[in-house]
C-alpha cells in the first residue's frame, strides 16, 4: 500500500479526528466513508443517504431534525 503525506488546517484535522468511530480507526477509513455532498442521481441513492443520516426504519423527519441536518451541512461547506 502506498502512503501520502498531506497537510491540513487545524480545524480540518479536528473534524477528521472527531469523525473517527474509535481510536483505532484510521484516517484513511474516515475519508473513505466521508460524504462529499455530491447530488444524488437516483431516488434509490437519495433514500440510501437518508438512511445513513437519519437511521433505518424512519418514516418521517421532524422539523428539528431537518434544520439540524441543514446546519450541519452548511457548516461543512463554510470556507475557513
């Protein structure tokens, strides 16, 4: 496996660090499962993304959950 050294701003590093599911998870794994806000191309893809964001078996989203999701996505897109 090849490795690359990259430089990150401190805030970007903190985001990556907080996204780790366990202390043993690698940053490579975090990046591989990252969401880059690409538009969904099919309804099936959109549905899959909603399950990831809100959990399986959810039939409706509350106004509070929708607002929280919008704020989280806006913060990720905000330039540093």
